[in-house]
C-alpha cells in the first residue's frame, strides 16, 4: 500500500536550495523509500491513512520532520513549491502540517499497536510461566530435595553436612561432578535416577524415567525467559503504555481548539475522527497489560524470595543459572535411559 509516483527533485538548475546540503540530501535519500508525491503524502498524514503509510514509511517521515528553524526558513522565503528543491518542497508541503512530530508519533503507535502489544504480552507471559514453574513444580521440588540429600551424604562428617538448603548457583555444577562407576555418570544423572525410582507425585501420569523426561520438558520455559532482559522489557512496556497517553494528550489538545483554530485546520484533517475510536478500542487492552505487568513483578519478587536469593542477584543472573541447569537437564535426559538400567545392561 502507498506505492505511487515518487516525488523527485525539480529538474534543471533553477531549484532554490535553502536547507543545509547534507540535511537536504539525507531527506531526499530517506523519502525515496516512501515513494509518494508530496500532495498524497500530506493527505495521508492528515487523514492518518495507515494503509498508505505503513510502519516503515511513518518511521521515514519521523526522521525527516523539519525543525522550527528549517520550517521558518522555507516558509518565509515565499517561493512557489515548483521553484524549490526537493527537501524544501517536502518542508513546505508536508513539514508545515501542525504538530507534525506528535501526529506521526501517534500514527506510528496506531500502526504498530497490535504487533507491539503482542510482543510485550508474550514476554510477560513467558516470565510469569517461568516463575510459576520454579515455584509450583512438584517434580522440580522433588529433584531439588534429592540433590540436597545427595549433597549432605557426600559432605557427611564435614561442616557442609546436614545442610538445610543450597544456593541456586550450585545447580550447574551437578553436571560437572562425575562418578567413578561404570559406565561413568554425573551427579545430575544420579539425582535423576533417584527421582525416577520414587513413586509418582499427585497428578503425575508418568512413571519411572518418563517422569524425568516430563520434568526436563517442563523446564524449556526457563531457557526462553533467560533470553529476556527484565530491564529492557520493563522499559519497552513503559514506553508502550506511555505512548497511549501521548495519543490521549494530542486528542485533548485537538479537542480544546477554538472554533477559529478548527476553521483554520488543514483540509482533510481526521485526527480526532480516527484517534478517538482507536483510543476507545485499545485502552482496555493496555490496562489489561498494565495489570499483567504488576502481577509479573509481584511474581518475580516472590520467586526471588522463594529461593532466598541475595538482594544483589539480578533476575537476569537468576534465570541464567536456571537456563544453564535446564540445558544440562535436557542433555542428561537425552543422553539415554535411566542410568540404573544402563548399568544393569553392562553387568
């Protein structure tokens, strides 16, 4: 959508160049991607036509918004558009739209709304699912209990014995501690073997080594959440929610216009007509996202406290440990059957 005859620099050497040459050249290069005559470009911006101006076109226009000084230079020159250079014509015909920067920001938000909301909501859902897995998985809790008992058995007689718990940064080391049995195994394999021998937990359909496989599969979300930055996600969510307030502020400013100002508005201006129903439709969805963000933060805090992590341990570092453990757990399960069965076959 929005592809048409591209605006081009005026032919001949008589075009009046008023802007800085580098700036004018940059505008010409950027607008070559939009490929619209200036009159159609202006009409699309005024009508907030997201079919004619998709996301990449709006981004291009945003990077070309003239400064007040540039606009004043071109307008005060009093030169007919046909006599102006390419960039100067853009400034005169499109850059002169009132509150152009804010209008384009609102249009960009509307064009990208569904994709942006889906991306943020997916990250929030992944984070909440990871927290739920860590705090509520009975199978995982059982495995950690087995690891604790094995650790106390190995450290019996030392000051490390009879421990009531262990730090999560010890989890990745389970796959590094190897046994001297035949075939060789790791402490993680031993722990998994013990879990496989235990009776199924309430609600578990699997038995034996199948239970271990199900546990490994349930930790996949821990690898997914480790790819996220909690800080970046919070910043992106804040920007996304803040942009809706920008749209509402622009609507309020447009609604406060006097009759005289409204009469002087550019022909074809549909800002209120388009943005009012848009806000009405999306505001409940943004409010729902805000509620989910609050729940996510509460669940992050609860998970941090559940494992008695030190305050200085970031959630990124916390999830990174678990992601490493999840990878090792999956590798241990994929390496073969129950280690006890392997030893029986060797014997």
